C-alpha cells in the first residue's frame, strides 16, 4: 500500500481502513492469527445483533414493546423477502439468510460510528460472504437437480447456432456473481467512507486556515452525506440479501 | 512519461466509468417516477425492483472505481 500523504490538510482518507493487531498472536502455519480491530468489530457486530434479538424476544408480550417491535420487524422483513422471492420452500434457508442480513446490517451501521472500523469496507470480508453464498447455492442446485442443474446454463427457445455462444456467456455471468456481489458491497462502503473523510478534511482544513464561515458549506454537505451513508448502509444489506434470495430461487426452481 | 504519472492518469480515466453509473441511476429513478406518477397505486409494489435495479446499475460503475483504487494503492 502506497498510502501517499494527502497534501494541504494532511488528512489521509485511507487511514481509517488500516487493519492493525490489538492482541498479537503467534502465526499458525504461516497465517497471521492476531486479533485485529477488524476482528473486534466483527465480534461486536455478531454480539450486538445477537443481544438485540435475544432482548427483543425475551419478554415477548401480546402488545409488543419498542424493542420487540423492532425485532419482529427485522424478522418479518427478511421472512417476507424469502417468501416472495423463493417461495415457501426457501424458508428452509431462512436462518442463513436472516443471519447474513443482520451481520451485514450491523457491520455497516457500526461502521457509521465515529472512530469505528467498517468491516464490510474490506474486499476480503465481503468476498468471503459472497463466496459462502455462491458455494451454498451451487451446492443446493446440484443437490436438488443433480447433473440436471447444468441446464441452468442452456437457455430455452434459442436457435441452435447461437447456443454455444450463449452457454459461454451464461457460464461467465454465473461465475462472476460472487465477484459482483462482493465488489458492490465493498465499493459502496469504501467509497462512501472515503468521501466522508475527504469532506471532513475540507472542514478541518478551512477551519484551521481561519476561514470558519467558508467551512460551513462542506460541513452541511457532511451532515447530508452522513444521512445518505446511513441509507446506503441499510440499502446494501438489503440488496445483498435480496440477490442471495434471487440466486437461491434460480437454484431451487431453475426457471428462466 | 514517468510510470508514476501514468498511474495517476490511468486512475483518473478509470473513474469515467462512474459517469455511466450516474446515467443509469438517473434513468432508473426517472423512469420509476414517470411510471409511479401515471399509476401511483402500483408504485409501492415495484419498490423492491427499483432498489434492485439501482444496485445492479451502481455496481458496474463501482467496478471502474475499484480499478482506479487498485491503480492508486496496489500497483
């Protein structure tokens, strides 16, 4: 990484993405197993989402309180998504999809806290999630349809002369799914957080140069962008989940 | 030309991909609004499709941004 120091304000917008170990652990078979800030925020995301759902469901009342309502809304939201896109057969995979949604949502939202670390702004994290989804769905497809799952790559009602070309395109588009799924989440989170840091640098730079009235404009933009980033954080969790549902539906029902 | 300079120029050119994403997102939301104003009762049911189209269009632009970032920080 050539973290070139940005001139002027001297604020490096990429500094927030640096992974550094909190607890140094010995390398295991050449793999660094240190507990990093990335690990910490992942543990926090899992812990907080688990705590939230436990507290939401512990004192369940007929007339739900605020917390219970939020938990039920999150559950109902994902359950509806799975039912609408995959059908009732898809409910078998609901626990996986719900955990995926909650994990990504909490990682994105925790990343919006000042001085926090956005786990999903690292390609390897999102790629691991996307690869899990890809392998699971390919596995489900082959388990349900056997070798007939390969018919997914042969579109029906196409003239035979076009078929070889289209099969190649279908295979490539299937194989790029984990890449596009992970790059979408990673790109959105990283670009958004970089933008916030750059505008934050404008505010600090203008303020320290004694131009405080001028600093109001980027500050107002910062507030607006923070709102936009909160929207994107929720939206990207939703998009990742709904694309998982759509891919799963294809693997289960195999209709074009 | 120095390799360092070429790297920065390449990163700048790669960011042009985001213009396509901008046009695509504008098209999607514009067409959604046009349709929603004609038939507001059907708009709510198409909201998930709107977000899906938005996400798919945005991703293609982000691929260009990734290329720019790879050029800047990895190459």
